[in-house]
C-alpha cells in the first residue's frame, strides 16, 4: 500500500509523519528507532540495524579468542 507523506518543519529540523497503519506494520512506536537504508529503488525503513550481523560476528570472534580470560572473569 502506497501512502503520501508530507515533510513538515519540526523545530529546526524537517520530519516525516508515518501513518498509524505503517507504524503497526513495522511494529514500532514512539521512541523506537528506524534505520534508513538507501537502495536502488529509493529509501528502505527498517526497525532492524543493518550492521547488527556484522557486530555479532565481531563479538563471536572476540569471544572465541578470549574464551579463557572471559571464563576467569565470570568466576
């Protein structure tokens, strides 16, 4: 479903107000973060961090490398 969104002035910034049905579809509400990713088709909004998988992989490498030290710290 396509929706027409207006850009409005909000303080010194500009804002786009998302319709309630679109917010429910994304499962987000006031205070939640949305991540905007530029794609060939335009702009994609998602409540999920696109870099999260990369961060998890980095943590996994660190956890394996310092497994013994982390085990000792947990005691």
